[in-house]
């Protein structure tokens, strides 16, 4: 790709053969002796990625996908094996050599400098110069060109901090292309994107491959993988257990390979499978939507989002099943009326939201990223003041400990990374009478805290299981599990001294999690509902919205664009998502 | 790879927070070794010098007393800086807070008549309050006006220094000179009831040392064992997450800085009530600035700070003996400086070790 600027251009590989070739890579990490001394994160893995192809690597959290890619990119030095690009062996453990050879990596956690503009971020480290000065205009032109070519529509002059997650993702891709990458490694690129945004990104990935670039796509989303990759490699416990042409496999087969043991496969794939007696949404990969549900959804869909209509929707959509199981919808827990609020940039992001949440129901909020969902969640948990309108809470939902909050940005708002897993597992509930001796200066009851931590770690399968490990040493998926475990389970019955959870606000609760963990988190959210909490889930993943929501609220342009019944037709939800002003941003 | 987002200051803070005893001990040993080489290179008797220094610091009750008195003061100022570190603030104002506390103790000790068991606690309390004041001012400036605490605490140092040394001590608070005592300058002598009781015959060791040890233990218990200390550490680790979890972040910052300033102030009080017995006319100590070094070498851990305070106290006590073999006492400052340098360079050592083939613990730096 020729760029207006002067990025370090690698010598073009003219030879045939794979653009990226991983040869028998093995990586062994040292671990505490108590856990066996070593951890083989990557075990004798070979993988070839030809030019112009998209190869997907799938696997559960901790299967070794990220380790493999960090080896390819030189962030880790392999214990044995080699990495070849265009036939040339790379210097091991040297990202610099990997970059020079044309390998670019987009990490799951963005590596961007907030206050700098998009163009400055892209050029950082490879700045075009005019004499001794940074040639800003040239950098901006180069970014605009790349952006146009991929249809990204990003403004090179905007500060990164003010860009949406989807835009930041695009900036990361532009960044590696700007450096002349011919092999792109994308780690969970669509984890934080709305369906339309994800589709656009996959389109760009196809365009990159058509141009002759090689793409390695790490993903949990099997449908995406099958739609865009030509081959799929499956990893489990550090080993590459299978490699299939995308045309000759299915989501079911891949899921079975990922979790190991054919028997475990189908049961775990059906994420949306409802617990007995409850009607759930359709299972995402099997796509089984009850025809009756869809019909009811269509019939009762009310775009206005009025209170009366919502009631009608719940009645029509959930029918007798809803009322028959676990008590169903109870008393109102929170009520927003005409709520308006500004976002961090001072722009009005909520423009008059009416929303009531009732005990014993899950309300799933769908919408294109940046249409007010973030601000809605922050208002509900008390982190963002209302500018207008009213916000009422039931008595039970007023105690801070009675509100479970799974924040959108787990590292900024959900965790104290330098502290231990155990300390993070009690953050916010740390003053519960069962965890401190209130009679004695709130001295921490170390034994009680450790026991609670051990149970939470077990419940969400946090790995590693060492409660003393620093939170920052865990993978993103396991960090997310810490937050979910704490917010939903550090409460009665595991922590009887804390008030019962009255309100759950979960934003993207399964971002970056594998299938097994997603099913676990969904089950925990349903448990919270069945225990009588009002649950609000914000998700950019329509499968998740439809799988979880007893009621679906679609937000667009800072307003509630529609309230739909459980399991509403995907296309219908999508239409409402794009109906508001927010669609202009998408 | 969350570390990629952390700035240099943040990474330094984390490296310090992660402090284990071993690297600091190695840094101190390296500093002593290199100091030895430097002294030898100047053609002096390094072995003799070190022997005298050791004697001056640890040889006998008098030497031990000197070390103990200095270590007590340094432990207070070191704990002051370390406590601010915990909530993520860099309190460079320990010197000013130390001076404010010293003056507070001198005034409380000389102006009020109280029975013995009450006078010392009263004077220490006044010193704590006087030390907390400038620290709280800096925190208020940060909370309300966004002034960085490094800037405000440095500048407030000079406000306090000029206010105390160039006005109060030579002006309103100067002791009226009596005929018998013309040469003495500074504030009035404190009453005997305000003096710190001495502990050891033939030395100046007083209750300041057990007090400082108690402060370190209390700080250790507070930070490691209580919900409040947990909240302070959470604020330092990620204030945004702490806020989201319901921790009153601003109040915790005020509390930590108030305690920080109070500890520095009490350090000043120990020196006044224990050895000086008045605020002297010429009082250039640097105990507050040394507190930063003590906190760094001590890994910002209360018990580490205590150990580092003993090292720095011993160096201060032994310094004068170096002159006996013709070595300038400022060589002890060189050694202290080297110790800080080696501690601060720990990430560098770790990176070097990583580059030499040992598998990196978490990730290689890109």
C-alpha cells in the first residue's frame, strides 16, 4: 500500500509461499512451584498464512491464541521454534524486526495516546518530517487516504480520547497499515463493535486480503470467522488441535473442537438456551427463533416506547411462560422520566429517556455504540448526574452495595490493576460486615475475604486461580470474570452481610470472553434476575441482546427508539437501531 | 498488556509499590561498595574511614543513641512521603511540613504549662496539626484548582521556610535575650515537662525512636489490614475505579495528605523536643528532603521505610567520624545518593536481566 507519507517501507516480498509462517513454536512460562512450576502456553504450534488470505485462530480464553500471536509479533521470545515472514526467519523476541518485516498487530486493548489526535497517534514513532519538524499535514493526509481507501471515515484531526471504541479500533488498523504492514494480526477486532460496525470491519478485512495482505484474525465469534476467513485454526490448551478450510466446517464443529470432546460441544454452543421453564432468546449459532415469538414481537413492537406500550409488549411477548417462572416481573426498582444528561465531552447524550426497570426482569439495551447507552448506564449507577428529568429508586436500590455495575471500560473503571485478584474481588463490597471487623477499626477479616475470593474464583473459573496474583497479570477475559464475579456474586448468599442485589447494570458484560465464560455470565445474570433484581444489560451484540432480554430497549440518538418483546426479530431490532439520529454517526 | 498505557511516573510508582526488601538491600550494598571504591580512588584510607563510620554509628551507647535519634526523625519524614505515595501523590513538601511541625512543637513546648504526661502529647499534637496544614493546602489546590501536588508542595516549602526562618523565629517568636544567655538565638526554651524522656544512660536516645517504630507499625497495619487502608491503596492504584466502587476519593486524598503532613510535622517535633529544646536561629536540616530518599529506598512500605531510616540515620551519625581520617563527611551523602540512584534504577536492572536471556516475567518491552 503506497502512502503519501514516508513510513518505513519494508522490502516487498516477491517470493511465493506463505507470507507468515510459524514453525513449531513453543512457549513455556515459569510459574509458582505450587502450580506445577511451568505453564506451557503454546505447544509446538505450526501455522502458515499465505498472502491474500485470512486465517482465523479460534479458541477459549487461555487457549494460547494471544500467546501465539505475541510470539509471531516478537513480543515474546519463543522457548523453541521460529517465525518466518516472506521466507526470511525473524530475529526472535524482537517486535522491531517483526515490524520491519511487515508484521502489524492490533491488540485487544488499544495502545493509543488519548490527548493526541488520530493522525498524531498513527504517525507516532514513524513521523513524517519537514526538516526537523513534524510534518503534521502530511501525516493527516496519509491517514485520510488510508481511511478513505478502507471506508473508515475517520477525522485525522480529532483527539483519540473523544473517538468511539469503533473508531479507535479503526485507528489501530490504520496505524499498522501506515507502517507498511503486509501481515496483519487482529486480536478480537470486533469484540467491542456493534453488528453494523463489525460487518463494516469484516468488509475491510476482506478488502485487505483482496489487496494481497495476509490477515490473522483472532476471534470468539464463529459466525464472523466463517464469513471472512478462508481457513480456521482451532487452539485448545496451547495446542493447535485442528485446521479446517472455512468452507468445509461449521460453527458447531468449531465450537466442539474448541471446548474439546464432542459431547460438550452442542450444549455449550447454545448460549441462548433458556433454563427450564423460562423462555430465552434464540441460540445465536443455531438460529432457532420460535416462529410464534417473532410474530408476537412484530405485532406488539411499539416504536414510541411509551409506558403502556411496554406493558403490553411484556404481556404479549413473554406470554404465560414469563409469568409462570420464578415469579416474573415484580415491583418497579428504578424509573427515569425525561432524563437528560451530557457525556464527558459536554454534549447532550441522553435526550429525554423514559425507562422503568422492574424486579425480576432483564432489560437488554441494543443500539449502535455511542447512542447514549453508556451514559444511561452511568446515570443508573449514580456515576453521572442528570441534567433534566427525574430518577427514582426503590428503597432497596439506594444502598451502593445493592447495585451491581459491570462497567464498559473494565481497566479504567472496574479494576485496580496493581492490586491483587483477591483485593479486586471485593472492591466496593470491601466494607461488608462479613469482611471487616466493624468493632475493631474495620480491620479486614483476612480469612473471610480469602474464602470469599476462592469461591468467586471458582464460580467464574478465573485463571490463574491464585488470589494473590496481580490483576494486571491476568488476560482481559479473566479480568472481566473478576468484575462479573464481584458485582453479581459478592452478595448474598456468598456474602450474607451485604444487602441483596436490587439492580444490575452490565455494559458489554461478555466482551472478550469465550463461549464457556459467556454462557456462565449469562447464567449469572439470569440468576440475579430470578433472585429478584432488576437487570439492565447493554450490549452491542444482537445475539446477546436477544438471548438475554425479557424486554429489548433500542436506543438511538440518545432516546429510547423502541421497546420490543423478548427474542424480537434481529432485522426489526436493527431497523430501530438505525432509525434515530445516531445512525448518522455509524 | 495494560502496562503499555502507564506513564513513566506511574510505572515508577508501581515499581516502588512492588518493592520487596531484597532489591533495596542490594541497592544499599552496591552504594556502600561503590562509595568505598570512590573514596579509595581519591587516595584516602577507605577501610579506615568505613571502620570509623561504623564506630560512629553503632559503636557504643552514645553512637547508637545518635543513630537512633536521627533514624526516628527520618522514619517520620520517610513515612510521610510513603503514605502520600500510597494514594498516588508525590509529597515533596515534607521539608516544609517538617519545619512547620518543629515550630509548632517549640511554641507548644514553651508557651503552655502542662503536667509532664500531658505536655509531650500536646506538643506532638500541635506539631502534627502544623505539619498537616501545608499538606492540606496543597491537596485543596489540587482538588479545587487542579494544581499538581509536586508544584504546590515544592512552592509551599519555600513559603514555610521563609515564613518561619526569616520572620517568626527572628521576629515575633524570638526569645527575649536574658543577660546570662546573650548568644542563644531562636525561640524560647521549652519547659522540662515538654522534653522527650531519655532512654539510655550516656546517650541522647529518647522515646522518639519507639514512637517512630510505633508509627511505622501503625501505618503498616492501617494500609495492610484495614478497610480504610485498602481504600487508600485502591485510590492510588486506580482512583477512577475506586470512585466507581463508592470510595470517597477526595476525602481519602485529604486524609492521606493530612496524615502525611502530620508525620513530617511530628518528625520535626521529635528533633525539637528531644535534642534542640527550642527552635534554633539556624536550623538547616534537610530531614524532610531526606524523607523522599528514605521512602524510595524503603520501597514506600512502612517497614521498609523504617529500615531505610536506620541506614540513613547511621550514615548521618557516622559522617563526622570520617573527618578523623581526612575524608570529607559529604562522602556519606554521596553514598546515600547512590543508594537512591540504584533503587530508582531497578527497572533498568530488571530490563538488563531480561535482555541477558532470562525469560521475561510478563512481557518484553516493545
